[in-house]
């Protein structure tokens, strides 16, 4: 290796090439991850990069790799107000799983909300302009048009949760019906005979699957009909649904809520009616989010490994960006019952 660049200016590709004793184009190929470079030469260039303190220019590198070094994390559908959205522990867990995968790779997430046609058009335009390499999509409504728009535009995208209608897009999901069956089996094993459920939105596949799985399992336990009130996956929605069920079915002794926030709301309504949990009414939630342990009693719940699912969603997207011809992939995670004090 030859002399280092002067300390008063940033190192350049030419400086690295001179120190390593190779051509500038060879340095460029190594820095940009091109694989057809001899391993010994790659190591020499890496040592020269370390010796010179060279930092690749991300804009210049993107011209070579045609990569933005960023992906969008899009929450699309009926998002509601931004601040309200971010109080839901589910979204924090998604972000955590995405960051776990992206950070070691030096890839940055760009958060975008798409709750109307104009915002969805902005997402598509942002990706078409090359500002990000693809989209990680959390869709909150079955009629959300954004998955189809991304597909039609030929843009890489992976969904959290299966799409409401079949599309050739990759996704991760939970075996939601199996999770609801775990809840039903547990309530039945606890001797609960007058069980009700607070369902998630009927427009969402997760809401549909959890209700169907719970009712099917309760039928297997000899309960042909399970009263249901639909909620909206919020604490307030769960409380209101529980109030309705208590009015219509005051003899109830077991509740399955389709997520932990609604289960927390149900606990508040039961307390208001003087019903003890679990002595009078057993309550089971779904997700095993921070809401499950935020109150008393702590919730028995069905665990959804959101962080691991979000990390896998990110890996699927990055694989597709690296190989655009790769077929869409789906990964289904298994639920687990977590028993605490509420049931």
C-alpha cells in the first residue's frame, strides 16, 4: 500500500485505489457489493477503505446499484389520526421488528400514512421516483386499494397480513383461526358455559378468521351459538362491545376479545358492573401486546409474534429487491396461548 491522503480532505475512490494498488473501477465494484471480484483483492480494498477512512457517497452509490438504501413502511386504509394510531402497541411492535432487520444493513425505513386516495398516490409516486426500494404495507381495511396499486405499478411490496382478496404479493400472517381455537379450548377447560366474544372488524381478514375459529371451536365443545359484539380493535370499542353483551347476556361467564386492547376495555366494563375477573367472568385476549400486562388482572392471551413477523416481512421484501424475478413468498406464524390471571 502507498501513502494515505492528506488529513484535511475526505478520502476519495482514487485515494483508496492508490493505497490498495488497484484500479478505481475495482474499488467501485468492491464498495458497491459486486461479487465478481477476487476475495483477496476484496480484502485488500477493505483494508484500504479502513486506512483512508473513505465513506461512500450514498447518492453516487445509488447510481451504481440503482438502490435507494431505504424502504417505506406504509400504514394504509382507515388510519385515523396519526397520534391515535401510534398509541396502539401493535404498530410499535411492527416498527421494532422492521428496525431489527434494517439497521444492521444500513437501510433506512421511511414511515408513510395512506388514509385517502391522495396519500396513496403519493406513496406510489414516491416509490416510482426511486426514493425507496419497496414498501412494507400494513393495511387496516379490507377495501384498501393500495396493494393492487403497488402491484399494477410493478413496485416491490410485502404485506403484514394476507390480502383481503388474492393477489400475487408476498405477505406474513398468523394462523388466526388456530389462535382463536386456543382461546376457546382454554375457556372450555375452565368450565365456562356461557361464553361471548368481542370480534374484530368484520372487514379485516384477521377479524373474520378469529371469529370463525372461535365459533367453530366452541361448537366442538357443544356450544352451537356464541353471542358476538363487533369492536374496532381499540380499548373504547372493546368497552362498548362489552357493555352491549352484558346488557343482552347478563349471565355470561367467559369472554374472548379479538385483541388485547379490546380485552382491556372489557375488563373496565366488567368492573363497572361489579363482575370479578376471573371468579365471575374469565377473559382471554389476543396478541400478547403490552396491553396484556398493563392492567390488573394481567390478561391471559393468544400470543402473536409481531416483531418476528415484521422482521420476516422485511427479509422477504429485501430478497425481492435483490432478485426481482423471485416469486412472492408467504410465511404463516403459529400462535401460542399465554396463561395469566384473567382466565
